[in-house]
C-alpha cells in the first residue's frame, strides 16, 4: 500500500507505533511522536467558529519542534525577528566537525552533546580575544544529522565579521579568521571535555576506560577529520534562512519522503561525495530508528547565542552596540494573530466560510473520554 507523501511521516509513526511507544524509548521521542499523531485531531481539542449559516471546528496543533506543519509558522516568526534584530554588518560562517568515532559517544551521552555549542563558541571567542582583543556576535546551530539521517554531530556558526573593542568603545570592522588555529583549538576543546567527563565518571559507554582513552587519543591525532569550514563573507539573511530550516523542523523535509509501503520507506538521501540526492530504502522500523535519534532532549534549544548575542549581554549593551555601529536599533516585529499569520504565510483565511462570510469564535471544546471499567 502506497501513501501520499504529504502525510507520510505521520503514516510512518502509525505503522511503527508498537516499536517506539514503549517504556524503554527515550521520553522525548514518545512525547514528540505522540504529539505529532495527535496534531490537528480531536485528541488535542478544538475551537468552534461560526457564521450565520455555518459552524467550523479548528483543531489545536501540537506545537512539537519535530512536527513539520507546526514548525513552519514558528520558523517564519523566528526568521523575521532575527533579520530585524541582527545589525547590518559583515558576517562569517564557520562549521566545526569531528571524527566519526566520537559521534557514538555523543549520541550515547546527550548531556555532553548539549555542551558542544558552548565549546564551539568559546573557541571562537577565545581566539578573537587573543588575536584582536574584541568580542563578537555568535549564533550557533547544533546539528546531529547528515543527509542520510546518520547521527553526525557538528556545529554551524554565524560570527560577526568584526568585533567590539570594549576598552576603547570602538568597532573593529574586519577580522581575519585563521581556519587552522580554530580547528586546533576546537579539537583540543572537545577532547579535553570528553577526557574530563571520563575522569569524572559521567561518560556512559559499553567500553572500558582504557578503550575510551585510546579512542580519544586516536581521534585527537586524526587531524584531517577535524574539518573546519570557513566562509568569511556571508550575509545574515543567507545564514538565518539556512538555520531556520532546522530550528523547528524534523531532520528530513517532506519532499524527500517518496513513498511508504508495509515493508519499505523510500526517501532521498544526500550523497555529499557525489553531490546529489539518491533514493534510499529502509524498513519502517530502521527508518524510525534513524529518525528518533535526532529528537532533541527536553528543554534543549535548537539555536544558542553567545558573545555579544548572549541574552544577558544583549540585554545590557545592545543599544550601545548599535550606537557604536552608527545604526538604528530595529523594533521587534509584532507577532501576528493566528488568523493573520495564516493569511500572510499561506494565503488562506481560516475564518471565512464557504459563502465568503466572516466567522466568529463561539467556544472551546475538548474530547471527553469515558473511563474504562
């Protein structure tokens, strides 16, 4: 049986329900997958709107970060806020990667995975302070996936191309980032962090301590696998649009899900070596396993802010930074109502009935379930 790809992700969750809805499954996975199945169904309740001739139910959405439909509107709102908030300056894009031998360690130890954005931002901030004596704006987007949905932890980072020399109160407009130096500092930071976790006995693994130490030693010495990508000229609009694709979305777009049968999930995987997308087949259970490993832990942010963008620093000195840059601080865009947001983003008005008449809110309802005796 073949399903329409618009609903294929929800269909996969339904087919594999007995696999993921178990006590041993990570709580975040069960919570997000359950929300996605309930999204826009009576299970979450609904609002009732009516005109003179019609009545309409508008089912509540799940608000899950892993739901492709719920995430789209939130993504657009975040995008508008960032384009208004970030100053008009030059930016650089940096990607920090690591050897694949470390991926499994971070996959097993998600408390350490959460530390990676701070490590990456710390490397950049330390380097610019030592080289130029400045502070920079840093926005980090942590990723756990590649184009084929394997677990592949790495960081995408937006950094201001200039920095604030706080002692002099002036902006240094051009920083020349040293890719090799950043790579070496990043490698040292990650391995030191893992060694510290191992010594503190907070690193979970099926391997013993000596085997883990050897893995860390080998990873540190494999210089070519600590790839650091650097693009010194990148617009804020380009980066935030790229980042927006991942902050409230599952790691695979609906358009890449081709078909689902009782035995096979077919999707387009990205082959980075061939630089093309190739059809890939998995059993529903195997596909689900790859998908579930990317569900973020509860209360973990998809975007992290550091340096001059850190929440505390931004709250204290944001107006002063714009004054130094000679720019006008833009007001935060007003959040549109549910109705106006759908009209702007999707071109539909949910409160117009089939006769073109405006509908008004009547009441809120929820599904009443009877207890089983």
